[in-house]
């Protein structure tokens, strides 16, 4: 198995982004996103998010989860601990020789103490999030293990850690 989130993320990519979704409770819907747990083993999982265009999350955190957000496509920007980290919009139409987006695979690292905000532009977004969950937490979705103001009324009904930052 893996010793940390870096090992897991590298293994996941090097092995062709394998699929191994859990049998139950793997799809999550919020006001502006749809996500699916596409791989889970032990305390590690990968969650794929499809993000609707033109919206932003409040600044929020995911206590008990160490994670890496991997850009796959779209127009996505944001902050980490209130500092600007990325804006893919200028690169949204640029391709590598293999046809993938020039920023495909760009990875942002987060600890369970970090807070972030996600800004989605006009093309929407597609991200994969590799995650390592602390022992004792019921594994679900980052949209459930969430601290901060909810994204909207639908999201508010799903949050299991309902505190504001």
C-alpha cells in the first residue's frame, strides 16, 4: 500500500488512473457540482468532480483529509489559505501535442488544516482529487466532510461537519 498522499497520487497516475469505485454511496450532488468516488482502497480515494460554469465556493476546509487537486480541464482558479494559486482560463483552449489541455495534471497540494476557494469560469471544470482520510472518519465525499459556509441549499443538507471558519 502507500505511505502518504504523494506516494498514492504518483501510483494512481503511473497506473493509468484506475477505476475502483465503492459499491455504495459513491455519487454526490451539490448546487453546482457532481462528484463520484472513482477509486477507493484503505484510507485513500480519488474523487472526480464536474463543476458547473460561472460560480465560486466560499472559503472552506476539509478537516481530516489530506488531498491534492489535479486539474483535468476547464476554467478553474482559486486560493489556498487566502493566497491566489491558479487561474487556468488563459490556458483553457491550449493543447499539448497529445491533445490534452496544456495544464492537464497541474496539481495543488493541501493538508487537512488548509482552507481554499474554487472559482469556476465560463467553461466549467473537471478535477480529480486524490485523498487520504484520517483514521476514524467515515469516508464519503469532500463535499460532505466540509467546514465553511455551504455552497447552496442543496449542499447544506449534505454537510457532516457544519462549522464556519
